[in-house]
């Protein structure tokens, strides 16, 4: 069984188009304190390469596609993100790397906490030490 939790987001739509609603503690399993998005990424340049000590996030590829490598220190898996109704929960202490961005990719991330640099683990060996404690 995978340690990665995918969240299926409900799309409401008709002939006028589609609507996806993202509410904290509903479709998203936490209060949303920060929203950011990544776009205009060179497809050859990966992003991420960190884990969070306290922040939970949900990543949604609202346009285009990318791949997300998820790593809990014991197992790794890669998730193809290519639907605006697919969310991937990035839980605390999960190393994540995004790569293979399509040229039109827009990756939106909802975070449970405000930005705090001290929440980041940016060195993979330090991450492995922290999860083995």
C-alpha cells in the first residue's frame, strides 16, 4: 500500500465550464494558510528537494502536467499529476521533488502554515536522519 494520499477533487460543471471548490477542512484536510503556484518552469529543471517538519500541503496541477517523486524515508513513489481534479497530499516529513514539467504546467500548492524557513529540511541526508529517529 502506498504512503501517498491522493485526493479526488469534485468538479462541478455544465455547458458553461467546470468549477472545482477547495475548502479547508473539507476537500483539503487542513486550514489553508498559504497558496502559491509554480509556472513558466523550464521542463529540464526539477523543483522541490525538501521536506517540511510541520507544514502539510496539497499539490494540484491545474494545467498541464508534471511528476512528483514522494519519499517517506523508507519508500519512494512517483505520481503523475495531470488533472485539475487530482490533489496529492504532501504530509509532514515527506521529501518531495517535482520534475518533467510540461511547458504549460501550472502547479498550485495549498499549505497548512505560513512560510517559515526553519520548517524546511533541504538536505536529503538530514531528512533521512530525522525520519529514522
